[in-house]
């Protein structure tokens, strides 16, 4: 009877230590019950389990992502140039710019694309 009580207490101790180290408390209870001293030595030697639940690796962008970023930057630049060209056309239509000023600005914007 006393032997079972001692084995049960070793199982509880092993389960408590295992739970604190993020290991299965139930499994280590049975290991501690069957192999009392060995289980305690193993639990004190083994490192805690590392949880990968919140782990997000920081990956460097690959060639495909770099190409997509460059394409998006080029699209943004051309869209800005086209918007500026539309504003220039509007200014020319309202008479704020004459034909030579419009042609010079238009050539400048088209060269930047």
C-alpha cells in the first residue's frame, strides 16, 4: 500500500514538472508511476517544448515578390504621369497654357514614364 502511494506521488510530481515544461502531464504521470527516479531525471534534463503556435518566420522577398514590387512601382509612376498629363490637358483646354508650354510639359512627362 505504501509502495503504491509513493509511486502515485512520483507520478504526480512528474506530471507537475512536465506540465510546467509544456509536456503531457498525463503521459508523464504514467512514466513517473512506472519509473519514478528515471522520469524525474529525464524531465530535469530535457529542455522545455517550444511552441510554434505564434511563430511567424520573417522571410526575405524572393525574385517573384521583388518583380511584383517593381511592377507596382512602375504602374504607380505611370499612373501619376498620366494624371499629370490629364491635368495639363485640362489647363490647356481652359486656356491657362498655350500650345508650346503644353507640348514641352507633355514631352517631359512622357519621357519620365
